[in-house]
C-alpha cells in the first residue's frame, strides 16, 4: 500500500485539503494514491510537509535524494 493511500485510509487524510494546499485537483491526487500515476518529484516535499509522511516513503525509488530528510 502506498504511503499516501495509507494516510488517507487511516482517516487522517483529507485528499481535498491536500489538493488545495498544493494547488492541484483531488482527482489527480486520487490517481497518484491509487498508483495509476507516479507522484511527480516537484510535489514530494509539499505533500510530505502537509501529511507528515517522510519524502523517502512517498517515493522509495528516490530514497537517495531524501535519505537525510
């Protein structure tokens, strides 16, 4: 399960609020959450800041970039 999907399923997540915070649509975030689309690199830090999910968990394939965060 993706970290974003888990965040949403634990009722901590408000996808619409997150979408508004990062200036994108909830539908687009839903596609990311469901692993239909990859999380764009330019959104990682802002999503991490809003959700509290470490960047390296949002994009494990980029762990080297975020290993110190």
